C-alpha cells in the first residue's frame, strides 16, 4: 500500500501558512459547490435526474462508510450493501409502525444497524483482514437469503410487517417538509453533509489517528498502546451507523422496497466503485456515489447502455486501481490533469534550445522516479537540475515547472 | 416435523453437493497456500465455462466437447489472470490480491449477463447421460451423477493432499506458502510454480462450474456467488490450510443444506448454512489463539 499520509504531513509542517490558504480555498470551493447543489440544481434538473441525484446523495453516504473502512482503517468489507439493506428494512419498519419524526427514525435505524453490524463482524475483527472480507462476503449472501424470505415491510402487521396478499400497498412516508422529489433531494444532500462532517470530525480526532496507525501496521499500533480491536470495532460501528442512516433515507426515497433491488452482486460492485472512486479521501466517496448511481442512469438515459457494461468496466477498474493507482480517481485525476496541463503548456512555449535537451530528459526521469522515491529528495534533485538547466538556457522559472514541485 | 424417511433422499443429494463444494474448497486452498491469493472469481470462471458449454451443446455438438471446453476455458482464464496480475500484485498481501480477483469476477459476471441475458421461465441447464441411470443403496435411489460428484470430491481432495505431500511441485507449493522469498532463493522457479497453481485452480473451477450447472441449473448469480461462499466457508473452517478439514466441512455444509429441505420453516434459509457454520467456526477460532501469523497483511 502506497503511503499517502507521509508526504502530505511533512509538506504541512514545512509550509504551514500556504497549506492554510489552500485549505481555505478548498473550503470555499466545497461550500460553493454545495450551495449550487442545494439551490441551483433542483430547478434545473428533470424529474429523472432529480431522482438520480437523490440516489447519488444516498450512495455517497454508503461509499463514505465503506471508504472509511477500506481507505482509513484497511478493513475490506464486502457486505456493506447488506448493512444498507438492514438499515433500509429497519427504517421502513419503523416508519410504518410508528409516527415518529423521520429524522428520529433515521437515527434509530442507524443505531440498530450499528449494533447488528458490530455484532456480526466482531468475531472477524479479532482475526486478520482477509477473514473480515470473507465473513462480510458471507454476510452479504446471508442477508440476501433472509430478505428473499422476510421481504421488506409493506404495511402489514407482525414483526416482519409484510403482507403478501395486500392489494393496496401503502407508500413509505417521507418527512412532511420533504414530500416532493426536489425537496427530498435537498434533504438527502443535507443529511449527506451531516454524515460527511461526522466522519470528518472522527478522522481529525483521536479515533482518526488510531485508525491511521492501525492501517500502517497493526502490530506497531498495538505496541503503541492502541486497543486495535476496539478502534476497528469503532470504525465498523461508525460505518454501519452512517450506512443505516442512508438505508432509512433510501426507504423514504424509494417509498416501496423490494428485495430484488438489493442483489448480492451489488455488494461487490459497491466495493468496486469505492476503490475506483478513491478510498483515501472524502472526495473519493462522492465520486464513488456518482459512479454508483449517476453514471449508470446517465449512460442508460443518453445511449441506452446496459448496466452490464458498467459492471465489466468497474471490474476492470478494480484490477487496474489495485495494480497501479491505489488512490483511485480522486487521487489520480488531479495528477493526470496536472500532467496534461504541463503537456499543453509546453506546446505554447518556444521549443527549448538543444542545450536543455539533457535537462528535459532529466526532468522526465525525475518525474518518473517521484512516484517511487521520497519526495523531498526528488525536489532537491529537481532544484539542482533546474538550476543547471536555467544556467545553460537562461530561461525563467516556468509555470509548468512550478507544478512539478507540488507533492 | 417430517420423519426420518423424508430426510433420507437429501442425504444423497447433500453428499453430492458436498462433493462439489469439497472440490471447490480444495481448489481455493491449494491456490491460497501456493500464492497467498484467495480466488474469489472461482465461481464466476466456472459459471462462464458452464454457459459456454451450454451454448456449444445447444448448437448441436456432442456433450463431451462442451464439458472439455468448459474446463479448459476456466483453466486458461484463471491462468491468464494469474500470469498478468500474480506478479503485478505480488508482495501486496493476500487481502489486496484477493480483492483484485473480485474485479475478474465482476468482469465475468457482467459478460455472462450481457451474452446470456436472464429470461423468465425455464432456466437453461446442462444434463449428463448419467442422470437417468440410478441404482439403490439400502432403498435410496442414487444417480450416477450423484456418485460422480461425491467421488470427484473424494478423489480430488485425496489426490491433492498426496500431491502436496509427496510430489516435488507440491513440496515447492508448501514451501512458498511458508515464505515466498526464501523459497525463491532456494532455487524454486516461483513464477512457474505459481502458474501451475493458478492453472490447477482454474481447471477445478471449470469442473465445479460444470457439475453445479448440471445439478442445479444455469443460474448466474447462484453459480457465481453460492459456490464461492459455500466452498469459502469450508475452506475457512479448514483455516485456509487443511485439505482434510476443508473436505469434511464441505460435505457437512452440503448435507445440512439439503437436509433442511423437508423442514418447511427452515427451508428458505438453507442457503444460510455456510455462513452460519463459518461464523461459528470463526467464533471458536478467535476465542483460542490458534491463528498462525505467518503471512503479513497488506
């Protein structure tokens, strides 16, 4: 696993004020994007895309939970869709059985899901990571089986709340202030923001540091006095909680849940989109949400592309991400864009005189090795190489070269 | 409560199913021991092979051609994956390597759904001539297919156990399970041994896919996931290590799964059997410190 935290941490230490300004810019960009999503998008979108964007918001929460497990703690869960199913079931059952406010039901569904999810994964958490992946895969299979028999509540009585012979199926209720699709979209986005903030706070405080230590090396985390089982369980519980909340939200969005909407392959697909989107960052969770919900809907709407092509694409994506780009799109896309920008900006500059050919070659080599070697060393090397190149060609520092310095 | 005689026929089918799970479980364990990869695409590869065999037989070709193509296809695909991604991911730990095989599973699953879309009504199936001929053991009807399935499980489990213990290649595989680097320095051609393990696992996947398609029909979701989950459970109970425990666990899972059929309250939950048994096994394992820590997680 390529260490993504190291260079960033040293960079922060070296140039604190610069990072602060960048963090501020980033916050402003995020706030503007969220305001656009909340205020500008709903009147512009058709009913089809409004409904799709609700799913994006919901699945972003799910991929947030899974990304937390995979990227921050190193726990590969293959059963996160089963957790979502449990959340949706509990949410739907409570919405039918009680007249509690929707938000309260969401929190309750999250808590129930958290307890069930933690209990199921507790035995595997004490074993090595591979066993957790296997037990969660089996959980996915098991929950699928149970749901086929139990079914989702449709207003019937008893524990299951399912009445197979019901003629008129009542719809699952939505909050009174978010009855229509655009209003429910805004509500879902706000819930997603709250969940992202919840996870963000965790990452920035004690549990986040413990998870980072566990991910680097479990034995050394243990040696540093971190209760690894407890913090792994905490991560699992937090992920299950946000996923359970997303499940209740999904129940309110769908208004009618069927067990065939949660096939077992989607469990694995969910891990695939998280890996492809980028498991190491919160932005990756949003990208994964778009990959999961928006891309299939848009491709189907525009060109009638069947979903199977996307399954194949995500399958290839998983293999590619694991083999070459562990950071996923969230990590790789800015790098690629930066590289593309350099390529393009080079076109507009006059061709370098022959004297710098050597410098250019060295620059490429340095760029290649940057992925492998420690970055500070590379930056030093680069500084020397550029100084030499400037002496020879008497060129001022170019913007493309500035980009090179960014870690 | 159904009487004992209601259960009896399901012992036979359960043992047959258990034989197939044993065969799959052994395939998974051998590859894991040699390369540290848990092939989660095992079911998908076999399923794709079975669908190809189905198409070949539907086109009017003799049955044996379809069977051979099914097994060879699975072997070649698995070997190809192993040759490309085995070295690329070597040293990344069993977890990442195993998750990567899920990518292959997704690709194959999507491809199956594209080429052979699920249609309502009768699901396609492959049939062996051995289905029709049956004999009876103490008043229980046993088809030759059932017997073949169980026999395959027994032969392959015993054969693989002997192969790992006595042959040179098997010894190399066991050595690699302990430490890949040291084995390489001892002069074992690591890549070639790994390729052999991938090929063996693929051939077994094809065989398992073919037999299951014959016994329970060509249902892509069931073939892709149920096989993997059931045989994984057996392999887990065998701690991904012991072939004999895996074999017994697979038979138990198969028999319990089928014996639940007459009990109407439990029948819908029969597919939970592997999950429940594996969870119990994990609980027992995690309470005693029996897990070896020879492989470092990635």
